[in-house]
C-alpha cells in the first residue's frame, strides 16, 4: 500500500529531495544549481538530481545494495571533496528523504498499516545512511592519503634539491664481530 502511494507521489518527493539537498550548499551555489540545468555547465547539480532519483527508485523497488551504492557513490564523492561540509552535513541529505515522505503522507499516517510500512521503509533509509557514511569515510581516507603522499613527495624533492639525500646502496653492509 505504501509503495503505491510513494509511486503516485514520486515526482513530487524526488523534486523536493533534490531541492532540499541543493539547499545544503551556500546560497550562491544553491542559486547556480537551480538556474543551470545543463549537465555540462552544472555537473554537481546534475549528479545530485540523477543520483537521488535513481536512489529513490532503488529504495522503492528494493534494488540490490551494490546497485544502490553505485547511485550514492558519485553524490558522496562530490561532498567528500568539498571542504564546506562537515561529515554530518555531507551525509545528512539521506535523512531529508524521511522528512519529505512524512510531509507528503501526513494525511495517511492515521492508517496503522501505512504507518507500519513507513516505519519499515524508514529503517531502509537508516541502513542506507550507514552506507552513506562508509562511502564518505572511504573517500576522505583516499583524499588524506593523496595529500600525505603529495607532502612526502614535496619534502623529498626539497631535500634532493638541497643535496641532503643520497641513494642507498643495494649491498648490505658487513657486520664485524669482535
């Protein structure tokens, strides 16, 4: 029963989810995302729109976890590289879906069957939020590893230019026993 209602309201729910997710960005960025519809001029907005629509359809149709993760990954990668977001801000978009669904179903929540189905659907969203956080943390770990390697390379090159590095010999030193 809930699935049919969500299917009927799908276009509205997805549009609201996209809009609320875009509103998590600073105001000028948010305005840009709303104005630019071309995927090449606005790849971030396009990725969010396509990803959230696919994600909602995946949740609704109980698609495999790996496929759902593939919808999440591009959205999370974008948020992970943007320093304007804390981890909670970067991953909070997933919880916006619960709020939107409740607002769109408020008149039907008196029905216990629908309410029970909604609670089960919200559990799926909560489980999805854990996957979102895992993807986010993996992305951040990669970013930190890249930055650490860049710093190591920078220091090595500076020491090499200063003549402070010599190549190590392949031969092992002999140990003298007294």
